[in-house]
C-alpha cells in the first residue's frame, strides 16, 4: 500500500521539471504537525480543543495549526490590541490572547449568544478573561461603533459572515494602525474560488473579496494556500 502511495505522490507532485514544493495536506500530515504543537499546550488548552472538536459544526473552527500561526503573527508584530470578527467557540481567540502582553487586549465579536457564552466560560477557565472582551452583535454594526470611538488595532482577524467580507475589509482599513496586519480566513473556500462559475454563493463572495483586496493593496497582500486559504494584508 505504501509503495502505491509513493507512486501516486510522485505522479502528482513530480513532473518533468522536478519536484513541486506544494504537498498534499492529508489528515495524516495534519496529525503529524498537530502532535508537535500539542506538546507545548497546557492541559487546559488541550481539553478546550478536544471538547470543541467533538461538538456540532466543529469544522467551522480554525484548525490548531492555523490558530497557532495567527497567534505567532500577533506575537511577531508585538501587537497589543487585536480585533477578531467571528468568535465562534473561542479557540482561536484564546490562542491569540495567550501571546498578548499583560496589558494587551483582544476584542472579539460574535453574533450568536450561545457561542459568546460558551467562549467566555473557557476564557475564564483559562485565566484569559482579563485580556478578552466579547462583544455580541452583528460585525458591521460593531465595527461602525469602534470607528466612531476612534479605536485602533495592530491586528484584525476576519472569520465571520462571508457575504460581508468586502465591507469588513473597508471598515478594517479605518481601524488598523499603520503597519498593522489584516487577516482573512477561508479565502480559497475549498478551492471553489478557482472556478469561473462555482455555483456556490460562498465561493462567489470570496472571489469578489479577493479581487477587491488586491485591487486596493496590490503587493500588500498574499493568499497562503493552506488550511482553507488565509489572506495576509499589510497596510
């Protein structure tokens, strides 16, 4: 079986011009990577991840590797204030807050009360509740308030209602500090964005968003072809 797999891998990734650097990220590869990441997690964070992975719609949650990557970006730019759109069950927010300095703050926005309530429970259990503020409501309305208040952020992570991504991005440009990062999740939408007519409304919204971002910032953005597509924008 392994011999057959190696043959298929060679045919998929090795052409006449040599080895392609893009690999097939299988569940086996994900498990291999996650095993390294889990070694440095606390028992509480492992319990949090394990519990959320067993819940309904667990696939909506950012994978461990992506959550850790975003947290490392936050740490790398020495961010003190972070804004997240789309808390869901809070695991990515917890990863981000864990790397913020003691006087850092993460504001995360969530439309569904049950998700906000669940996340707050875990934030308190992890001792991160002093760094995280959960705002309940529609993302666009919350962003409008933050803009009126003159608030600024070093990193903004967008992972909410896909139909509003373009509007979120335009609002984020008014909230981000110079040199800050805007991150957007799911921008490849299971590769459906690559089709001219995908017949998937989510993919169409992502295509419009991607075109809008690159029209606005050009070389200031890149789409990482990992997970479900993660766009990084430097402003």
